[in-house]
C-alpha cells in the first residue's frame, strides 16, 4: 500500500486489514477519531510510536505534551504543516511495513 491508497481507504468505515497499530492510529486520526488514534499510539513503544504520539498532541494543540513526545522520539517539532508531517509518518510506516 502507498500513501495514495492509504488516503483512499479513509472513505471506508475501518482501516485496511494488515495495517500495524501506528498506521491504524494515523488512519483513525485522519478519519476523525483522535481518541482511538491516541489509545493506539499510547499502546506502542519505541521512537516511531513516540513520533506518532507527538504528532497527535501537536494536532490536538497541546504543544508542551507534543514536545515531550518529540524529545522521546529524538526529533524536533516540525515547523511545517501538520499535513506534511502526517504524510511523512504514514509513508514511513507503510514503507517500513512493521509498524
């Protein structure tokens, strides 16, 4: 699956089968279910999970919490649009295939 196919899947009622939990989190967030996305991100460990968690708090507008998670991810908070960050995270997760 690529980013375009992932975007198309947002019209469905559920994420595509076979997506890892972090990709599911980004799917649910884009589908309008921030709480479910947050629960999925919170349930995962590691720097990639921290990056998704950070993005979710940035999207929420809680920048101090986002900055905590960016630090855990070993990243700085992006200054660009949220959409670009979402695209980069989704693309990385789809390319990695493990998340």
